[in-house]
C-alpha cells in the first residue's frame, strides 16, 4: 500500500504525518509493506526541511524530521499512490481539482480516513504559536496510531 499525505506547504502537517506514520509502522514491523511520502499543493518551500517549529516540537516527542525535504504534488502522484490523504478541506479540494485524466489514487481527509470524525481537519499551524504545533502533533499522532493499528489488523504476517 502506498500513502501520500498532502498539505499546503509540505513543511508542517504532512511531513509530521509522514514521520509519525513511518514511526508507528516500524513499531509493528510494517515499514516494508506500506510506503509513506508527503507533498504540498503549493511550491513555495520545495527543497526545504520542515518548518523549524515543527522539527523542534517533534524532537520534544523523540521524533526526528530533519532529513525530510519539501516537494510539490505532481501528476505522477495520482498514479503512484493508492491514497492521497489531505490535511484539510482546502487541500482536498485542490487535490480533486488537479486530478489528471485516468488518475487511480483515491482521495480523503487524513483524520476522517483514520476514523476521527467526518470532515475532521488538521488546522494549519503556520501562523500560530507553540500550542498550535503541539495540537497538530496530538491530532496527527492519534491518526497515525489508528491507521497503523487498522493496517496491522488487516495484514497477515508474511509467513502465515
Ligand atoms: P503546512 O503549513 O501546509 O502544514 O506545511 C504551511 C506551511 C507554509 C505555508 C502555509 C502553511 N505558507 O504559506 O508558506
């Protein structure tokens, strides 16, 4: 399974979701069965590491995001990934609008896909204070745990 998390800048919410999903997948030994990546609908930060406030807050929780680099969503993503999981409704509407003909990836809100409520969004922390980044961490960590638990339930051991 291939999952792409999408937000606006690919420096706050989606790289955090990429890092947390990878971390929780590793905890249950599914890191080789599920591919995770992230991208932004906007290109302003392409090539940059995640926002320093996101990096600092994740590090407080023991998660290292420093190696990630921002990239922009591209048309190949609509074929390469099974799911494009969006941080908020505006990201989801951009993702839908840009879908190329013959796109195979499905689209959803990340929190909704994780079972955290219909229409649930990850608020953009970019103009907020430290508490906004911590709130995003709490939401995304809960979502990542729920998604990985569901995938682990459905995935038989390789030698079964
Ligand atoms: P993200 O946050 O979409 O969670 O990465 C943002 C990052 C940058 C900007 C907006 C939101 N920006 O306007 O540059």
